[in-house]
């Protein structure tokens, strides 16, 4: 899509503009009225629309066509031309979303300056749209553990509704993937999914980013909310949204409309809102950092996204998924993981959750020799626990204990890790550690280790943990 559609009821004008543009290396299409114009859009949207305000023998004039194009094809810039131009028409066109306004008879140099700027804007918008389209494919939910199945079940229940969702969970656990999953399986799947990263946008830029802006020099620049019209807006790390913006977002949720920065007309939008946070919003409210009314508006359907520690059983499946993903997107080698490597991955600490696991897989594939399976020795080591000769380095607390107490502490930690690795499944844990199930039960009881339900699965913990401090 790199052509320009010229719409004017005067054939001579259409031909003149088209010839000028083709001499400059652009390809063009021509239309004389609204029907021909919209037929061209249906066939394939152009990179740029040059549109006459007054169209004879046309059901819609230029302003009406402009409104339709900005509603259905918001990424296409529109340059308005008119032989009856005045400031009122210019202002009306700009407010309706026109990129710029040129009065007939026009200066060719002036026309080309505007066209080049508008085509650059078109290119940037297409690139942005392509990037968002690629991102929207990142909605694959991978796993089979009980906590994961509980999460998917909850997401399935809300995909077809329009209810606002609040996703809570630690950083890197996959809250955005969950939000994209809802979008991809909803009746808004063909509409935009727009991410608002509340933590990365500068507070003094937040309102322009969200609501857009208007000016005579730059025309209309749609904000993120306008870009998400008809689809989903995802407020990532919503707790970091500035307080002043929170009150305005609250009004948008109530009215489904807003005013661009520098503008005066109300912009109506149809949005589904999904939010995410890794903070305790009730604590944020208590400390006057988050508006309680906004919390209740956003928290209609609260869903907890489990940490990777709560779904260690999914690590082999996740690793396989990431290896395939990096092979498809970066051409990195397809490699298997040995049982020892998977066992080590399932017992490691993952403060960065699924994101950290994904980064580790990518690192291994990039730095590895690209041949054979990935072994435990290929995984990054915890330098505080293993020395250069491969010996386990005792922590200061463990090294000061008598042998019997140190052995009990090691066994307790080892069995806790293995039980949680297998999602609380005693039979699988017993098979892995090489013990009879009954013997494992006796050992756990003697060490004060109990299993309990959590997030749809089972986890192990130490009974009376305060006694161990």
C-alpha cells in the first residue's frame, strides 16, 4: 500500500494532481464521487487520500467522506483541497481529522511539501500498525498445570462479555499475554489491542498520549484511546498512572468520550478496558496513590495470574514453546532439553517469572553451539551456590549447624523444592527422588512438611515455619 487516491469532481484537477504525483514517483488512483472513493477503499486502502471538499453528483461531500474514512480507516492521512476555502472550512476539516488543508489554486511546491509529510506520516502509521499486529499474535497460553488451567478457565468465562478485568500478579508472570488471550477470543478480536504502559509514559505526557492533541500546525494526532476505538485498551501497571490522569480516565469510563488536548469537540469511543498491576491497589488507595472509585470501576472481574513458582510443572512445555518461537522469529536452532536440564530448571528460583525463563532460553540458544540437546551444564549457574569446581557451597547458616540438623535442613528444602516442582503430586515426587510413597510421607511428616491447596493446585510448605526461624 503506497499509492495515493485523488478524489475530485473535476476531471482536469484529478488528472493534473495525478500527473504531478506520478512525475514525483508516486502511484495514484482517481475517483470523482463518494461511491467511487469508497469502492477504492474497499478494494485496498490507499497510503494517502487527497480529497476535494465540494463534490458534484455525490451523496456525501468531502467532510462526510472524511468522517467515514477517519472512522473506518484511521491510519490513512487525508489532505483536503478546495477552491472555496476559508478558515471555517479549514478548522472544520482539521477537527474532523484531516492531516492538512490546501486551497485551490495551489502552488505545486506547497502541494509536494504537504504530500511528502503526509506520506511519511502514513508510513509511520503503517509500521506502527504492523508492529501491533505482530504483538497481537503473542496471545498463546501455554501450560497444563492446575493453577494454569484455573487461570484459563477464568479467562474463558469473560472473553465474550464486555466487563472490565483487573489482572493481578507478579512482574513477568504473563498478565499481558492473558489480556491478549481475552482480546483474541472476544468479539473484538478484529479490532485494535492497544497497550498503555503507565509506568513508562512521562506523567506530563500521559494525557497527550491517551487523549491525543489538536493544533493548526500538526492537525489532529489521535491518542491511544482513540486508536483503540472498537477494541481493547490495556492499562499495564495501572498503579503507576498519575493521580490527575486517573480522574480523567474515570470520566472516560463513565461517558465513553473525551476531549483531545488543545481541542474542544468531544470524541466518542467504544472501548473494553483490561488493567494489570503487580501492586496491592488497596494499599495504594490507603496511601492516597490510587483513586478508590477508579479501582472499583476497573476491578469488575478480578483475576489472579499465578507466578512461575506456582506452576513449575509448566516449565518443560514453556521451554519447548519458547524454543519454537525463537526458531520461527530469529532463526535460532531447534534444540531439545535433557531431563537433567528440565529438572534443574524446575528447581531454580524465578523472581522474574515466565519472562525470566523466556530470556534464559533465548540466551542459551544464542550463546550455545547450536548442536545437540541442552544439558544441565549449559544452564546459567547460581555462582553463590556452586564454585568453579562444581562443589556445592554451603550458606553461612547451614555451615554452622551440627551434621544432623544440617542434613534435616537440606532434606526439608530439597523435598519442598521437588514437591512444588511436581505441583504437589506425591507419587511423581516419590518416583523422582527414589523413595516409596509411604516412606516419603513418613519423611515429610518427620520434617514438618505439609501440602496445601493453592491457585487450583497443591504446594508444599513447612508446618509451623516460625519454629524454624
